[in-house]
C-alpha cells in the first residue's frame, strides 16, 4: 500500500509504548500488510485477524451474534465490535477494523462501496470509556479501488484518532 502514514502511526505508537492490531473483512489482510511492510513494525504491530465469513466475526473476534443477525456484517456497530475484538484478542492498546462491500454484487442489503472503518483504543483518562471512532464511507470503483480506499480510510482514521499529522 505504501502509505507513509502507516510508518508515522507505528513511530508514534512506539514512542508512546503502545501497540496495534487489526481486524479485517473486505480488505482481507491489506490493512495488516500496510503496517508490516514498514521496517521495524514488529516493535508495535501485534497482529491481525481476517474474518471474511460472517460467522467467523463472532467466533474469532467476539462480535455478538445478535448484532450480526439484526444488522448484518456491514454496519457501524459491527465495525466497532471487530476492532474491540482484535484489540482484546491480540492484546493490543489500539485496533483498527474494516468491513464493507467491495463488489461486484451488493451484500446483505448493502450496496457495493458501502464501507465502515473503526478504531478502538484506551480511554483518554482514568474512569472514562475506551476510545471508539467509526466512519461510514461510500467508495466508488472496482474491487481493488474499494479495498485500497478502505485501507487508506482506516489508516487515516487511526492517524486522526492518534492526532498524527
């Protein structure tokens, strides 16, 4: 992916003594790859879970089955749950997640290009809830364009949440 922001995120997390994990659906490992291609990523990047099948989102990442049953896999709350699951399962301070429809056909009532990216991280102060940021996107193009745009959006949301220029 070659996104320079991935390197900046890893550098910032290393300075803070924090770690990162990812949960991916439609991106199928591309988000993780954007981080692990950065030299020294292993100092910060804990790992990722690709849960393409809906039932694996529940089994591997702890997304509540009733949430999946009522909202489907392409949903803001599901994206947040995916990130929370990756954070917990990988023992990371921060996690980013992707879910959506890359095409060629709509899925679960969602149009091609509907995407959600999420970031979950530690509470900003003691006694406050953990950070949860979710963004809904409508992306255009073919599967490759949508998947690349999703990775860029997830990296961008993480950089924004971490306040990295």
